[in-house]
């Protein structure tokens, strides 16, 4: 997947004018958020339920190495082969080695964001092994070579006509149709054929349960189950933070994940694997490989502020409430992760320098923080990234800011700390600003603040600021007490 | 309601954008407080809470603002401000900014218990909802992000609005959706900001209300700035101006 | 030691080593959560809740008194759906019903996993030849109308996945209020954990095209449930 995080403004500028996507974004996230609200009420105390999810994920981060070891031990005891990869390159290499050895001409894949992060598909293609995304939305996005539009619906913005053309060209569909159900059925037939004969299935992991060594996957379509049932070899890939302590924790997170993701009480299928198939079973994998991928996360872990990013369960709840995402959709975020959770994770994985707009294009409204079942404080992380960028932090790859900006804030802060400077500054700036004013209203300031003035006016700087009005105001005091005491009315 | 002694010092914090662009809101705040029996202090050496620097990542610079503020307001019993984002900055961010210095940290933490947004102060601390306000017509309310989600204040302004004589309160569709100000965001990501404020104004028009009231000066500049250019017949008003009956709010 | 193994080993040590060097962070207290409402339901209420939830997900549910009525119901379904060839599990719910004989009497080919000597021949049959998969379940969860299946030699994974119609027979004695009861029973004894467990709530579905939800994606397009007892 091409990384386009430095093209945020260009892509967002284009997407915001896409009336089709805008109509979509106006309706869908709000609809999911409304359903979420309704289905969370199945908990007698929804706030406690959310707080419990947050506590589980906090525990995971606090106990991460110990839980990973426990998971590995139990998974291996059930016959799974657990392999570790320091980075995307190593992880891709492991998958490639397995695929080569089993002579798989193609693989079928369940939706896995970490494999998008790894760029696994490109590596497989280079090797002459064709990877088929089998989640319908991922399949469409993959065939169209588009990044994901939404964490849950990667291709929901694609018009039906385009999907129809695509399926006729690439999925063996014979009769044109714009009925989503018919299109879905065409995809089913095409991919079913792949499932039938596949030698190697690749899945992600929603949760890796330390207590039992079990990997858990949530889905609605059934494609992940096919990847776990049809081929002789199953490869399931997880990033390190996917571990959870117990089965009971996994069940609670299953409820929260489903509610936040799609507004469902539970996804249509939840499948749990503890090792490969048993001796007498006639289907299921003879070998189960679980690949645990770091790819920068142990670095994130070392940062006491940033490490909360590892709590994310990829539910997409934040996307559904983000007012910025609701205008621009998933493409501008430029990589596998979009919306507020992408704004949290991508700068840490790619570096603050390559993700400059991701943590700045935010009003800090806090809707994401409020809904997060994992307890991530997105706005405070964005402020942290901005500060580290200003400071040119080496580990996080802060870039530093233009010297003019630095100069401005430095000068400004000294004026803030010394009110005579502040008041002097106001008196100097006021005539300059107010020469643009007509009748107390400024409609333009030439080349200054063009963005604001394109659609908005601004009041002129007051002829008398509050500071300058205070003397008179103070004299007008009703109680006659200049020391501002609160007396009896 | 917290019971305060009868002689506590109530001090006013007037945000920088109110000082420069909307001083009438500051005046309205003073008139309103006096009407409910509070004659506030105003420390003339105050300037800005430091939010612009904080939001831009300039922590050292924001710290200077924080220390100046703490020094200035340190002796007051209560600080009241007609801005939720400034109150949030002081309560939430000052302790974080100053966490490496135990003395300043203690002072910041201690201060955070004594600073209130205006409507929160009037309703929760003074225990007053009837403030002598009046307005003939329908009024709706925009839930500013830092006030709603930062401070947990939502009920208080609406109670004050509802108690104004002649007012019929109508809900604002998508009331808690961000208006798109976000400080520097409004300029740097102008193309996104203007779509957000446009939708906020559409909600206002959809509500059919005669007037939109809000508690946050930044939101006011943004929304009223858009109204002034595109729908000049519609107005937005700061709650201080609305309650004090001083008209001009933006 | 092979090269693959050494590399894998050192990656593990390096990753865990890095993580372990960091001081343990803070945990949050687990809040007290009131029990889910379903916990206090009696059997009949659980059945009613289960039916309501599954029906909302477009599961087709009927109830019969015993095994022979269940078979009668299957006969009706077979006629209605024009079933000629089906795959059935040999789990503890299905095995006693004698479905292979039932099928022979009605001109329906009833295949079982035991009929196949290779996984490929089984796979071909369940993908291409059968019109329905008929299985029992281990548990049914009232909370969301979910059926829980523990897969093993008698209960292959593909029987409830590949055919376009899945018919599940559920003794009402196997209904539990919430997921936890099923999970405790299945995973409680850590020495005997099953390789594969599935939770199924209604037919397969997607909303990936234009956000328009519909039933029937890769998994079965329809789920029929016969509650027994």
C-alpha cells in the first residue's frame, strides 16, 4: 500500500468536494453512532461497561510482555506454531517462506490491518503468489487499488456502477447489475471458488487470549471462517497489542467491539482457534501459524505517554463520531489506519515528520475520547505529538517548525507574561488590523488569514479593549466595593 | 451547591479574544454577575491563558502563560470566565504542563478547583437560575466541545436560557457537533473548518430558532463570522450578553 | 538448529526484552458491573429472548417438542426447499435422529463426515454438492440469539459454513443466558480445550456495498433453527 500521509491536504481538498462521498459520510457514521447508543443500553450500566473495557485494555498495556508469553505458551501447548517478527520485512518474509514451502499459488485473506501496514499483498504479488482479499469491501478496494475509506467498510463509498464494472471485468460476473445483493452474490461465487481450493488462508487476529492460547476473530461475512476451515495451512497475524488476559475479558471486548464498530450486539460470526485441527477432524488447518509482529510498537511501548495508543481495539467508534472524518472520509489519512485512531497510530509508526497533518487537522473536540472503549485520550496525544514536533524530538522524528512561527510564539508568550507588552502590542496591531474594517466588521485582510475570510467575517479589534474599558466599568460598580467582594445581594 | 463564605474574592478572567474582539461580552459578564450579587475583581495584568501556544505545541511558551496566570490569580477564592476552553486549559492542562516542578504543580492543582465557566458558576456555585433575563422568541443552544466534553457543563446554560422570561427553548439538531473553530485549525484547515461551520449554521436554520446562544467566544467568532457573511439576518449571542440583555454578542 | 528457528528465536527475545525493560504502567480498577439482565431469565424467558433476537437477524425459528417432531419438521423443510442432497454432522443432537435412513426413505441423499476418506473429497461435497448443512449446537445464547458450536470430528467446520442453507437443531436444555456460561463450560478445563469454536448469530451478512446491509455473503444465506423441547 502506497503511503500518502504527506498528501493530506491535497486528498482531503478533493474528497471534501466529492458530493457523493459527502452524502455518504453525512448519513452512515451518524447512523452507526445512533445504533451504538441503542445497543449499549443492553448493558444495565453502559458507562461501567465502557469503563471495564478501558480497564481491560489498560491492563493489557501494563502487563504486555507477560501476557504475550502466557499466550505463546498456551498456544504452543495446543500445537500452534508461534513466530515473532521485529518488523514488516521480517513478518512478510515469514509468510513468504510458509507460502513457498506449501507451494501455494494463491492465498485467501481475511481483513487484517496489520497486513496492510506490512504491505504483505505487494510482497506476495512480487513473488508470483496472488493474494485474494475476501472481505467484500477489501476485495473491492483491492481490485480498484484504493486505500480503505472506512475501517469497517473499506469500499462503502464506491458507487454501485463502479462495482458492477469491476466485477464484470475481474470477478467473472456475466450480467450487469447495480443491485448490491446481486453484486454481493457475484462476489460470493467468485471468491467461493478460491476458498474451495485454497492451500493457505491468512487472517488477522482481533484478540489473542493469554489464558488459553486462543485467537479470536469477529466478522459478518464468513470469509475468515473459510480461511480457518478450508485450507491445510492457516497463518494468523497479530500485532503485539492484540493480546487480552482472559476469555471473560475477550467476551466483554467482543460486546464492545461489535457495538462500537457496526452498532451490532455481536457480529454474525465469532471464531476461536486454539491450535490447529484435532486429530479426527476432516477440515480445518493441519498447521496453525501465529505471527506476532512488533513493527515499531515496542518503541511506542517505551514512551509512557504514547503507549496508550496500544490500547486500541480497532473498533472504529472514533471514526463514526469525528466531525473532521465526516467531511473528508478515510483516504486523506494516507495509510492503513484512518480517522482519529489513524491520527493516533500512524505518527508513531511512521514518524511525526511524515504525518504532519494527521495530528494537526483536529479541533480537539474530544468526541473520540468520549466514545473510546479502550480509554485512549486522542486529543491529548495530538497535543503531545505537536509539542514533540516543535521540540524536534529525535525518537519520534519531530521535524521542528518554521523559525517565523517559533519567533511568533516566543514573542507572544513574553507579551502574555508581561501585560504592559501585551497592551502595547494590542495598540500597535490594532490600527494595522482595523484598516481593513468597515463599520466594525472585517471582511478581508488581503493576503492575511485568507482561509478564514473566504467565508467568514471578523469583528474589528475593539476601539477600547476590555482592559481599556475596565476603569470605567469598575467605577460603575453597583455595590460600591472596588475590591470585588461577594456580599449579600 | 458549594457554600462559600460571604467575603470571598471572585475574580474575572477575560479571554484574549474577548479582550480584543468581543469586549462587550466581558462587560456583559460583569453586569450579569453584579445583578446576581457578585462584584468581581479584575486583575489588569491578565492577558491570555496560553491555549494558542499549547495547541500549537509550544509548551515552554505555554508554561510562561501558565505561570503568569497562576501568580496573578493565586490569591483569589474563585475565578470566573466567560469561556469554557480557557477554564479547561487552566484546570486540565496547567497541571500537566507544570508536572515537572512540584511547587508549580501543587499551585496549578490547587487553582484548578477554584476556576469556573460562567454559567457553571452561576447555577452550580451561586445556586441561581433566575437572573432577570428576558427575550421574546425561540432560542437554541450550541454545545461547545470544551464546555460539554471538557468540563461536563451542558445543563447549566440551558437552565439559564429557559428561565429567561418570554423564551421558548428549541433543540438544535446535532447540537454537540463541533462547529469547526479549533483555534488555528480554522485558518490552517480552512477548507474543512468552513464545511463544519456551514453545517452548524444549517442546523441553526433547521431549528427555526430566532436566536442561537452559546458559551464559547471562539465558537461565537466562528459561527457569527459565517452568519455575518452568509446569513446576516440571523444572529448568535454569547450567553453573558443574552442574559444581561446587552444585545451585541458577536 | 535451522536458520529459520534461530532468527525467529532472536526476534522473540529482542521484542520481549525491549518490552520487559520498561517499567510496568498503571492499571485502572475494574469497575463493578451489574449483571446482564438475561442472567435472571428462566428457561422459557430465555427461549423467548433467543427467538426474538435471532428472528430480528432474520433467523427462521420454530419449536417442536421432541426429536421425532424435529425430524417431521425437517421433512417439511426438505419439501419446501426441494432438498435433494444435504450434509449432516454426527454430533450428539443429530446422530440419534437417524437422518441417513430418513433421507433414504425420502429420496434425499444424506451425507455425513464419516462417508469421506479424504479431506478433499469432503470439501468438494460440502462446497459443490449439498444444498444444506444440518447440525446440532452445543449452546444457544439468549443474550443475542447466538448459537455456539464446538467443532470436532463429528462437527466439521464447513458443514455450518459452506452450504447456502444452515439448519441448526437446538435442545432447549442447551440454552444459556449470556456468552460467559458457554465460554466457562467450554474453556473452563484448560486441559481439554477444543481446536475451533464458532458463535453464529443469524445468516452471514455484509453492508460493504454502499452501506446497504443484506444477508447472505460468504457463509450461509439463511439460517433455520429448530428448537427442541
